[in-house]
């Protein structure tokens, strides 16, 4: 009983020394992350490139703002095309210049109008003009198939087969000696 009284006295002393402070909000406002998308619609030799840009956020109203679009050549870091469009809830199509055959990088960067609520974001995509199957993301081919990764697939299959054979050999029944 004296231990219980001592524990209660210490608890009462703790509340007397450090009074409970009321909980207050700290004024920190969470900024909502945004996602910017850029897609190559048309990228054919002799034709102007057509890009589509849009932005979204996990919020009832999508972020509005300026999207800076830049296209650079894979061989040269200098931009070959640059423009800025204003985005408000609907995808925006951007028509660029006619570009020679080769590889390019298209980049879109969103600067939201309401910077106190939304965070900026960016996206980029690589595309080729004059490549077999057309340009942009609609080439239809599977990217990065075969090559050195095939070695790992064959090696893994061989290891599975060796493991299955070892287990089968180890679990075989031995004849009963009479």
C-alpha cells in the first residue's frame, strides 16, 4: 500500500509541475503533389511534331498553371523547340516544328498558378523521328527485350532444373534390404 500511495503522489506531482498544454494546430499546410504528363502524338519525318501535355493531382479540382514544353535533340543538349502553354483541366496539344530524323527528348514542367496549394512537377519522354514503326510511344514494339538480360533468364532456368533434379535424386526410394 505505501508503494501505491508513493506512485500516486509522484503522478500528482508530475501534473502539478508540468501542466497540460492545450493542443493547437501548427499552421503547417500540406502542399498537394502534382503529376505532369507529356505524350508524343505525331513524330514523322517531314511533318510537324504534335505533343499533348496535361497535369493532375489528387484533389477535386485539377491544378491550373503554365506548362513549359521543351524538345531537345539527343545528339545536342540545345533545345530545338521551346514554348509555354496554360493548362486548365483539359489536355493541351502543342504543335512543334518539322524536325530531321534522329532521337529527341520532350520535357514538360508544370508551374501551378496556386503555388500555395500545389507543388510543381515535370515529365519527359524520349522519341525518335524516322524510326521503324513511327515515332512517339505508339511504336507497338516491346522495349528492351532480349539482349544481355536473356543470359540471366537462361541461367535462372538452368538453376531451377538442377535444383529440381537434385531434389528428385535425393528423395528416390532405396530398395529394402531383406
